[in-house]
C-alpha cells in the first residue's frame, strides 16, 4: 500500500527568490500567503489592513506568493527585510496548509479566487491509502 503525503504544502509548481519584510518580533511559517502592501513591501497578506490594531499600510495587490521557508525576526522593535527568500510562485498547493494573517481569509471567496487567478491550483489533500497491487 502507498500513502499520499497530506503534510506537504507544495505539490508541483515553480519557485522564485524575493525579498520579504517581517515585522518586529514576528515569525512567518512556510505556507504563509504573501502580498505587496502600498509601500511595495512583500509581507503576509491580509484583507484586514489593521490586523495589529494599529494603523498600517494597506495592500495594493492580491495574494502573490506562498512562503516556502520559515522566517523569524527576533528584533523586538524593528522590522527586518530578508533577501533571497524562497517562495512558491505558481502551481498546485494543499489549501489546508496555507497560513493567513486573518483566519477568515482562508475561506474568503475573493482571496481564493485571487490565488487561482495568480496561478495557484488549490487542492484539499487528505491522507489516502492506495493499494499498489492486487495481493494487498
């Protein structure tokens, strides 16, 4: 028997290297959906422009990338820009493994449509056991 690995985020597609800005004292996990804010910085995407309960830059783009590695900014007072960060640019992703700043964005039809329009094919991958021969 073979088992489909439902722990994977990315199943097939293309990757790029970009610069990502991470707020002070914040960790972005692999699978975080990214977009550009009005300042042009690539940050965790959210439809809520005030997720930290303080004024911040609004987003001027739809979700563009999915983070393929974990980034951690341990500086308690300053944001940090990470260069050459690996992101998933287009392809098949496990929708259940995507991370959004605003939980409701995971089910927001506009956000999901924007991901699809930007080249992502969202799949709900469940663990599946498959017989590999008739003798099993």
